[in-house]
């Protein structure tokens, strides 16, 4: 639905994802006549029961921050073993930048450790 608070409050802080991009994509994915609160369209409104162990990595400066937090709360409430890891000064998809920013490598090492800890 693209209506979480950080779509507005982080609009200028996230260089990778403008608020218009997910709105446009949502309209391509589910045209205006379709209820975007349908959990089959937007899982944030769905049932999180029985999901596997989950890790969400989100930048503290990205517009999807509140959506990530909301999913984390819903999943935890449903009994999912979930970790929402917020990287305070990061933007959307920061981990794709490889050696260009130190946080990319740190994030990928975190993911590797998280995977290993679940074995």
C-alpha cells in the first residue's frame, strides 16, 4: 500500500528507492481495482504463522524501514523466529555495493553467520 510513515520521512534520505517507485510497481503488479490489502497481493497483511526462521536486513534511512519493522512485529507475534536488523545509516540495497562501502561486507558476513547459526 506504500503508506508507512517512512515513505514520507525517509523520501529524501534513500538514494536508491524513491517513494514513487514502489507505488508505480504496485500499480503494475496489482492494478487500481484490486485491493492492495489482500495478503496475496501484499504479504504485510497476511498470516505469518509457520514461516521459517527469518532475517530482515533494512537500512535505517530507507523508505521500507517501517514496512520491515511491521513485518517483524507481525511475524514475531505469530511465533516466527525473526530478526529485524536495522543498519542505521544505510539506504536500500546498500549490501550490493561490495567493497565500495565497508557496511556491504559487514552485512554479507552477518548473513553468513546467521545462516551458519541456523544449521
